[in-house]
């Protein structure tokens, strides 16, 4: 985890150094959505999430978000990304920090991730690694600090495809990945997500997603574990020169 944290700092510094002459406007975007889910453990639950996308310059941007769940769990996510435009598409080196408090089971976790991805209008792919730290929350009758588990290394991956260009006013896509906005799973626990997007105006982008997370993938027992749907919007509320 220490190496990933150091990489996060290095990438952030590299992005700030990459400032260029003002050439174009970049949007600052607010993202919010509501989600309904069902799983075999907690049955019905809901989420409310809010996040933001903040470009620093042509090559570097920051993202942050918070998620509140009715199953008594909470998450905070932060990302720093350095982008490298290509003749077709772009490369992106992304660092991510994720903290989740699963109060209902008195545990919490922290993840640090690093990934390299390529994206274009119809297709995106990324691969990387992450470290995770689990711990039991201290309580009035249990204050030991030795109850923890460390996953020093695991794979991070994402594949997604779309039927139309990113600039079109509507789009449909499919994403298969072992991570989402506020969760990171082991490499053999994929999340399958159908994506729909519609832009009624230049400032508003509506989206809807339906996802399913089987359990036991690659172990011969891929049974249903978690499914849900979310609906929300991205609002472009400010533009500025880079």
C-alpha cells in the first residue's frame, strides 16, 4: 500500500507540472445519483451518491465522491488522473483511494489503486493493481487494534464498449469490471453493468445503469449475489480556460 500511496503523490505532482498555455475550456462536472439494490445478505437497500470532476489542466484532473447507503455503510472515493492524448483516443494513468465504513458489520476498509487505461469513442480498457486494508471498528467493549487483514496485491481491470460516439446525445454500453464508483472487488468477482445515457441539453447528462454481481465466479458456482439499478445526472455547472 505504501508504494501505491507514493505513486499517487508522484502522479499528482506530475499532473500539476504539466500545465500548458490556455487552449480550450474544460468543464467542472457535478455527478449525483440514487440507487436501489438487492442482495442475499441485506435484501433491499438504497444509495445516494454525490461526486465531482475537477480538471486542473489539459493533462491532469481530480475526482472525489461520497456514498451513503441505507444498509448502514458509507464510502469516500478520491482519484487523481494524468491523461495522455493520442491521435486516436487517450491513455490515462489513474490513482485511486477508497475508504468504506461498513458500520452494519463493524468493519472498515481502505484501498489504494493504480491503473493504466486506454479509451476512445466506442471502447475503453484498463488494468492495474490495488492493495486493501481491512480492520474491525473499535467499540466500547472491543478496542483491540490488532484485528486487521491486509491484501498486499490484487488485480484491477475494466472493459467497456459503446454503440455510439461519446459526443452523441445518447449512448448505450456494457461494462465488465471488478470495481465501481464506491467498491473494489477481487479480480475474479466481476460486476456486469448495462449503461444508458441521454443529453437533453449541453449542461445536463442523464444516465441509468443496471448491474449484477455474481458470486463464485471462476469457482464453478456463479450464483446471484447482488443486483441493482441507479439513475442520476451529470451537471456541467462551470467552464474555464485551462
